[in-house]
């Protein structure tokens, strides 16, 4: 075949490909080109060798086109471009805390069981640059005295709208409380046990209300944010202020009182490498309990006051946290007893094996400062391994000692082997 004739043939074939490929499915266009090449070979316009070369070129180009189209489809699917407009932008997350524990209670019933302590399913969506939403369901095992089956139930843990305006973030709906959010941003072992204010039933971890949060001086650098939570990583500090029902996310509002809550934290040395993670904080909550007095004036609700002074130091190799609590009443107490407590907690990463962490916690709580020998102490020691940011197994030992044991308050030792799955 002459050079001119071959060039003309290639131009014709290229033109046919340019016409057929956009107008037809890829496989159909390939079949048409293959039939054309075979026809040219049968008419002796091209030789067998030239036909094989053309078929090979078509095959290579076709495979390349298929790969490019497949990659484009996967990219579009990852962006949610094939979803209905109402579903675009949704993100799905989950949190699961599960463990085996063996609990040895002094002069009481012991346990040996596999349990799921927390199972959250979360949907979030950024509607636009300043508006978003969060809905989190809590799947839990009911243990109500009136519930004979004590089965699994679903309730809302969070359901709120998020608004980013004027450099601050406001939440409205069923929102996290400040003490629990702040503790969770510093202490990564909620999987082992509740934070102090939630464990002592001083304040629920979430409640119905509205809040506003901001930072001072912008945020810390990216290296710091690799091991610290951004919402509480203001360069010089930050604040949160809000109004709540006060009853907690799992209770109905029983009175017209609204609870005022606030948090302020200060970072004294944000430019000093070792101390840039040092934060000093105060959290306060003021209002009334959601239950009436048990004795005395049973038509009134007890006063509720919570104060927490806190210091913490976060570093990529360790975290240290200390708290002191004092207050009056709780969010569901039937008295106005003065209460106090304190906590010290820390974890450290093992050098050359940074995914392995040793952690420990100690806290003391006195539910009535006017009564002697009713306080208790709790000790926790454990080890964890960060397989990845989503999965962390752990082993822990917890020991509680009451100053005076009663029918309901008994000393115990508890071993735990569990994991946190969170994404």
C-alpha cells in the first residue's frame, strides 16, 4: 500500500472514530471499526499485516478510553454527582464502643460479659458555606425497671443546625454540653469510661438548647492540629456560651427554668514548642434541677451550680489533664447538697512505637460535703494501640473504693478488653 493511500485510510478511520465514539456506546463503536477494517482486508485494500496492526491500535485506544471513562465515573460517584440533589453532601459516620469485662464486686454479684457500651450513627451535611446539620442516633440497651424485656432501643443523641457566622459557630437543637465536649477533645479514652461530670450525674453529655463558640487569634498551626481537636485549638484561647433546658437529652423538661452554661479557655504560651499545648479553662453552669425536692418544700426545684477549673497539656507524645469540680445540686438531683471532686489523667506514647499508648486516670467525688464518709475514689490503668485513626483496641483495669460501703455502693475491681471504632 502506498504511503498516500495508507495516510488517507488512517484519516478516514480516525474520522469515523471521532464520529462514532461520541455518538455510540464504546463497545458498539469498537465493533463498527473492527467490521470496517475486516471489510477493507476482504477487498484487498489493506493487507493482513496492516489489518492486524490497525486492530491492535483500535484495541489499545479502546482500552485507554474505557480506563479513562471508568476513572471519571468513579470520581463522579465519589463526589456524589449521581445522587439526587437532596442527598448530595451527606456524610455518614459511626461510633462503636464494645468490650468484654469481668467485674468483681465486694460482697455482691459479679459479672462476666460482652457488651456494647455505645453505638452511634451520624449523618452530617454542609448545606452551604455557613449552614450545616448533624443528626446522631444513640442505639442503647434499655435497663428501665418498668421495661420487662430490657431490649435495644433508639433515641436521639444530637440533632442540631450549625451556623458559621462572623467567625463563630452557633448550634441550635439537641446539642453537646460544654464540659463533655471539652473533655472529649483532650481525653481520647471515653471508650473506657464516662467523663467525670457525666459519670457523677452532675451534667448530661447533651441537652436541648442553643450555643455559640469562637476562638481568639485564629487557630493553631497544622502540626498541632494533627494531635489536637480544632474546635478547642484557638491560638490564644476561646469560649463557648449557651442556654439549655437542663434536663439532659434523655429526659423531658419538667419546669420552665433554663440553664445558663459557659466555657472559657486560655492558651498562655502558643509559640513555645513544648508548652504550646498548655490550656487553662473554666466551665460554669447555673440553673435549677429538673426534679423537685425529695423532702421539705416538694413544690420547688433545687438550685444547680457547677464549677470546673481545669488545666491540660497536649503534646504529640503525651497528654496530661487535671480538673477540680465544686458545686451545688445536679441536673436531676432532689437536693441542694454541696459537692466536690477532682480528677487527674494522662497518657504517653511509647518511643519508637508511637501507636502504643499507656494511660491512667484517678478521680475522687464527694456527693455531699455535709455528710461524712460518703465519698469514693476510682483508679484506672490501661494500654491501647492505634491501628489507625478509626480503630483503637485497649486493655484496662478499673478499681473503685467507697469510704463506706452500702447496699448500693460497693467496692469493685473491673477488667476490660475492648475497642473503639469511630469514623
